[in-house]
């Protein structure tokens, strides 16, 4: 039995590590990704201000896997009827597959956004944003625009404001959100706390501000307002992987696309056992991987017979313990129904990062992240 995991993000890496423990030795496991490294995506925004953190949030796949084969290749297509994956380097057949290809940044076809804005999905993007921001800060009246006020956009805006302060430069940093609040789809008290944190950093928060198009110097809103910029960052939404035609198919609570193909993480729109949509997030991807690992093991034990396995498949229910977002050197978090800020929120953000790195990496990565997060910046610069 050959089990193939496509994608080594949060869902893919977590799932592969679980399958190594839960599948019999007779089952072969292959993990396919276009990079040999796993990127801790929820810490990527920090590289904008601290490029030296790149090594701490990058995990080599062969180093953290015990028996799975790692194949470095781009997934170009999936023929589920024939159970064959088309790769840039050839093809790969499977008995059971899990699609964990993540999502890409969506520009929604808005004129000029793809050409003029920088997304934040890779280390190269973080480095480009940093370089562009430092160049902008050397101008007389630097203006930086972040499109999208989801958690990613909030964190980017916070880092850019902190970078400007460290460079001792005044800059106008504007975050644009088409809906009527920042951190949409989160509780109202969390939204208010996030907006307060952004404004405390001197960030101009503009809600009900849908982007219409962009050119080399301005972002034009649907209202007709034109927002000037020297640096434009886009975090405005997600779309499916290219191998899925840019779509994010819907999966039900057993997280299956068909009898032998599972799909999870940001690659899909999941509906849990309570009929609730599951948010696209790292914590959801990791939790989905636990359910899929059990279901793959059940299917493998049934010899790939979905009719035999189906009654025993686990149904996924998403219950979040809370959310946390960093805003520069601060943070906002939810713990149950409570919203916390200041040191407790920052400590929670650090704990989440350390916990995940400790689970998938060695102590060195976690220690580096802890040092950079807990030791005051002033002391780091003095060393």
C-alpha cells in the first residue's frame, strides 16, 4: 500500500509524521513538496524585521521524518480516477493520497494588484518587503499600504510600523479592509482590540475600503479614493493550488474527496461534523491532520476498501482553544471568551510558536525563536 501526501505545510508535515507512527511498516509513505524545507508560516511576518530568523523558522524535511520518502517536485495535476499525480519531474501513482497543497494569494483579478503588490507566502517575499520598505523609508514622505486586514495583514502592518520606528523614520502605514472591521469573522471584542492595537502603533486603519485597482504609485478604491504608496503589500485573500485549478473544493467532516483521496488544510473548504465551516488557519490544519491520519490508517487496514472502512472513519469537529495575533512587539489573544493584550498575549504568542517548533523541529530552532522573542531588542542590538 502506497500512501502519498502532497504538500509539506502544516497539514502535510503533521500528517506525514503521524502516519509514520500509525501505519504498518509494510505501507510506503511518500511526501511530495516543491521545497526541501517546511516553513513555519505563522512566523514569516517576523522575517520582515528580523531576517536572521529565517533559519529558525525553516525546517529541513528529511531531518524531521523517520521513514517517509521525501520527493522534491512541483505537483502539476492529480488524476483521481487513475490515482496518479503529475509532477514537474514525472508521475507518481498512489493507493491512498492526502492533498495538503495549501493555498495561494488571491488577487481576485483586480487590475494591477498582481503586478505591483508583494504577497507574503515565502521567505523571498519577506525579504522583498523588507528591502522595499527600507528603500521607501529613505524617501521624504514614505507611504506603505497593506491590502487586507485579516490576521496576516495585521501582523505585516505591525512589523512594518515597528521597522519604521527602529529606522527612526516617520512613515504613513495604511491597512485597507473591504469589510467593516479588521480581523473579519472573529468576535467583535477581538476585532476592537486588534484595531486599537494597530492604531496604537500609528497605523491608519481604513475599513469599508475595497480595492478596485492599483498602478505604480496609487491604490484606487471602489469609492474612487486614491491611496498613494511607495510599498504595497497584498494579503487580501486566498485561492486554491494551481494543481486544483485554483479552486478550493469542499470536503465534509471525514475530509475525503473520494474513496481514496483525502484533502485538508487551506487547500480546501472543510465543513466539520457540526456543519460549521472550518477557518483556514494553521491550528485547523494541524487538527485536521490528526483526523486524516486516523482515517488513512483505517482505510489502509481495510485494504483500501472504502465501503469496509467508512463506518469507522472519524468525523472532524473544530473547536479552537483561542486565537492570537502579533502587532509589532505587542499581541492580542483570545482565551475562551476573554480577550487579552500586553504581556499575557505576547507570552501566549511565543508559547504557540515554541510549541509548534518543538513538535516538528529540534531544540535549536525553538531556542533561537525564544531568544529573539523574549530578549529585549535593545539587548540583542548591543551584543
